[in-house]
C-alpha cells in the first residue's frame, strides 16, 4: 500500500506520493481558500529593473482581484500590475494599468504578482485571490519570469 513516505520514480517503490500539479483540473473546479490583504503600500515608479512590491501567494491562484484604493484621480495614483518583475518597466509595457478607485480581476493561475506605482506617489492596493491546493513550486518555473509577453523579454 502506498504511503506518504513513497517518493515516486527512482525510489524503488511501485507507488509514489501524488500531489496536484499546475494542470490539475479538479483543483480549479472546487472552491478555493480565500486570500485577502488590504492597504498594501505600493512602491513608487523607478527607472531601474526589478523593484516593485511583490505579493506571494501560499498556493497557485484560481482568480486574482487587485483594487487601487486611492480615490484622488487627479493625483498620479495609477498602479501597474505585472506577473513578472521585469514586466513592470517601460519600454516593454508588460503590465496592466489600474486607475484610482478601479480594480482588475481575472481567472489567472499565478503564485505571485508585482505592483508598482505608475508615478512618484505611493498608492495603496487591496489584493483578493482564491488559492487552490496546488503548491507554488508546482507552477512552471515557479512564476512567469522570462516568459514572452509577461516579462521584460519581447
């Protein structure tokens, strides 16, 4: 009988311990664990690569909602949302721009995201997500870094 100590291929055992992977359909069909964080201070825009505020999830998400909590549309309070750190920066524009008092939602399978102000201000955002039983390490390369259309590569 298989047990949780079975390690799978190459272990000399017949059965391996199974955990859901990135394409495990059932993990996305069932209800998910809630994740919510409010009033996250967003880093001001900079000219250097990297940076931004990184939000890491405890599992792969079923959906993600990011809300720009700033209410002053006159101030420079837009927020950039990217799924790889290099995607936050120009001239690649691999980010989604969220206006003040607006939100973005999508059914994306991610284990982390990056947010940065589109200007010199530091707005606050709220992040809500549904977390599946899939561990972040089971996502391809753990993130979307170095992916065309997501990261800084074109």
